[in-house]
C-alpha cells in the first residue's frame, strides 16, 4: 500500500469545496456527503451499543476495539472517548479511564453533546480511583495476624521504601505483630546502615525475626549495635576474605540471646568454635567455608544444636579423630551434613555420639540444607534417611556396619560412591555371597540379633526408597542384591542400567510393593537383542507385563545417553498395563524415535503423566504427532525449542489438564494453548 492509499477516514465526512462543476454535481456531492455523515453517525451509534454489550459480557478487548473505531471515525466527537473510558471503568482500570477522559476533554469542543458526560464520568472515575477499602482494620485482629498477613507480607529490602509498612498505623501494627515477624535483606556494601538515617532495617529491628545479607569489610557489630534486634531468630550471612573477625563475632554476640538458626557463607576469618561460643542458643547451623576447629576443652558440648551442616572448609577433609571430637560435642543432633570426608570410618561411630541422629548427608552437600527433614522427631533413635557420596572410597565393611546399626529405622538409602574391601583378606569383617551376609570376624563387629528374621529377607523392614549409583567395582552387584533381598517393603529403586543384571532382576521381581523405577546411564543395546547387558532388565519388565493389571509398577524414569531408538528394551514399556507416570530423558533424537513413541502411545492404557526431556536440544518436527492417541492429563516437555506445528498438536489434546513447557513459546501460541488447556506453565 502506498502513502496515497493511507486514508484519513474523518476527512471523508468533511464538506467538499467544489471549484469547478458540471451540471448540478455540487448539490449531488453535498447530498452524498450528508448521507455519509448520517451513515457514520448511525454506524458509530451501533458500535457504541455493541461495545457496551461486549463489556457487559466481559469481552473487554473486543469492546475497546469498537471504542477505538469510534474515535478513529469521529475524532472530534466525545462518544469514542466516553465509550473507551467506561469500558476501562468496568475493568476497574480507573487511572486509565481518567487518562482517556482527559484526552477527550482536550480534543472535543465544549458544545459537543458528550462533553458534560465526559466531565461527569471523569469525576466518578477519580472518586473510585481514590477509594480505599481498609479490610485489614475491619477484620478480627487474630484472623488478620494469623491467616492474612503471613500470606501477603514480602521480604523487605533495607534500601527500599518498604511502602507496605507505611500504609497506615493500623496496617503497620498488624504487620509487626504477626507471629513470624518481619524478614529483611541487606547489603552493607551499598546500604548506608551504620552511618546515617533511620533505615527501615534499624527502625523495625525489634520486630525482625529473619535477616539475610552480605558483608565485606564492614563491621557487623555497628549494625547490631544501632538497634535492638531482640527477636531475631534466623540469620544468613555471606562474607568474603576482607570480613574482619572480631567485629563479626562481636556482632553475633549482640544477637546471641534470640538467634537459633545461622547460615554462614565463606566467613573464613572465623572458626567453628568461634561461632558456637558466640551463639550458644543455636539450634541450626549451616557453615560453608568455615574451619572445623572445636574448643580445646573436650568437655564443652552444645546440647541445643540439632541441625548441623559443614562444607568446604579450608581443610581438605576431616580425619577420623576430627570426626570423633566433632560428634562428641553434639549429643542432641538430629540432622548432619558434612563434606569433604577423609574416609567412611565415621559411619560406624555416629550412633555412639549422636544417638538421636535421623538424617545424614555424608561426603557431599545436599541441594538444600532444610530438605528431607520430614519425619524428624526428637528422642527417636536411628537414622531414617542416609545420603552417602563423595570422591573417597567407601569401605564395604563400614557400609554394612552402618546399615545394620540402623536396620530398624532406615527408610531411605542413597549411595553415590565407590566401594572397596581391605587388601588384606584377614581384615575383612563381612562377606556377601549370593545375597547372604556372612560375618567372618566375630570379634570386630556387632552381633546380629538372635532371631529368625535377621537373615531371612527382613533386615530392613522400613526401607522404601533405595538409590544405588555404584557400578565401578565388583562389590556393587552383590551388595545391592543383598539389600534388595532384605528390604521387602521397597517402593522406589534408582540404579544404573549396567547394574540391572539377572541376579538383581530376580531380587527385584520378588518385591511386592515396588511402584517406582528410575534407570540411569542407558546406552544403545546393539544389533543383538539378547545382549547380556539387557537380559536382567528384560526379565524384570516381562515379569511385570505378565502380571497385567496386578503389576505394582506405576512410575518409570529412563535417562538415555544415546538415541532412544537404539535401546531395544524401551518398547517393552508400552506393554505395562498399570504404568501411570513415564519420564524419558534423551540426547538429540532421530526420526525413528517416532515409532518408539508410537508404540508407547498405543500401549500404556493407564498412562496419566508423561515427561519428555530433550537435554536442551531442538525437538524434531512431528515428534508429538503420535501422542495424539494418549489420554494423558499431565504433559511436561523440556527442549530448546518446539515448532509451531507441534504446538498446534498440543492444543488438540482433548484430555490434557496440565502442560509444562520448559522452552520459549511464541505469544500467539501461548494464548492458544491457554485457551484449550486448563493449566499451562512456561
């Protein structure tokens, strides 16, 4: 379209001045223009009526479109501005309505029939825009403090205006009196806290219960000395090499009476004993980059501490003597996370010094210090969740001893390490053969209880979750087989494909409650489908296929290291009658994967949730087409990108209730998906 084709519609309605005329053309042009003007008036009247009907039906975008058309056709009329402003008011967008009313009052002459309505509607919008409903003060105090405020209160930043705290005295009073107190974040590198002004952090210090911040070469004691942080319970500090030691410890001493939870990141100027002596009431301590040096007097203990995490100290690892000294100081410990470690010998000493320890992360740090804490009860003995890993070698005798010591309490056992036996055969205490445990040296180890269940498949009656990621040594398969044969109530198993040997499969087949299976490091099988590496897993899957509707296997996760089409046992998954949840992780997939997914879609009648993870690669076009046959309610796709054609396929899934897409989606496609699927998360 050229510039001459861009039509200014209002000019079409202007009266035309005719400088030359033929016959009575001037009169006819004037008559035609009058008809156009009357038609335009009638047209915008109909548009106005339709806009009102659309707005009343909550079709606000369409109503705004009609109102904009009125303004375009009759820009000097107040009708279009009035219509647009009224639609904004119906949406509750009073500020936008005021702006459009102001535009109309500037563009329209005072003689316009809609001018006075514009003024009146603007006044009404202004009144509504300034109306405030103080629901906080109208509700009972205990309801507001207990249920409402904890859901609305944010984490405040010390260098921000903290507007929520200054709405009114009544609001402030209720915010300050909520049970969990205030949470603040600060950065002494940028905040002028210690030299000037009444920073909100200082002003509201008596009501702060959680504080997180960064300090460099700043004096923490000056901050805590400016105000009374009498209710501060949780403190998380990040330091650097310039953080001064004495001001840091003096600052901790100022809040020691109330402080119960402390997290330290890279505070290398202090030692563990400094922290413990400065904060004697600590219940939880997470120290990263702090030297594990204890008080010189062995009689000093810290009975209040129940949660302890120590990682990445300047020392390379803790010796056995270090661990004994450390453990002896915390008789009430419930959760311990410690890394790095020198060896596995401390596993056999935990019960002596920390009899109530219930969660252990040994040799490596967990993702979240506060995870896996459900089910922790004071005065309950025995570890129920153990996560063992690290770069050192685990002595098999230590592992067996540890498991036997906690056999009546252990519910979850995660092992990601490497095992060994003593080179001197005479020093070996335990030996595993064909799933049986034999005690070779009765003088060096604990005795098993003298009951009939100790060696007959019920050593670990509470174990329900087992993750075993050791496949380098010859000890791994016998060790895993022994656990499987003695944990009859297992519900979830996570193992590498190479460990899925016939003996392991036979032990897993006997599990009557197994519902979840996760397999790592899956590689291409090769041309021979009877390859020895797949006999075990085929045997296991075929057993559950034969069980039909009586199979307990409901959740399968497969981490493929190669093209899924080259893993010959994958099609067996499609024959699992009770499979409800399937997760497939892939490297870049070829087109022949379509046939594999097609088989899965034709089978798996109970499948409700499916996840496809393409390892940050682009999804091959047409991959989702076979999935049309599925009746899944939840689908998750992780990929670098998904083509529009496949997104249209997703929009056609009739039973899909939840869709999770971990990739960028065009806005128009996202709108389409959200219009077809109840819950879409991108």
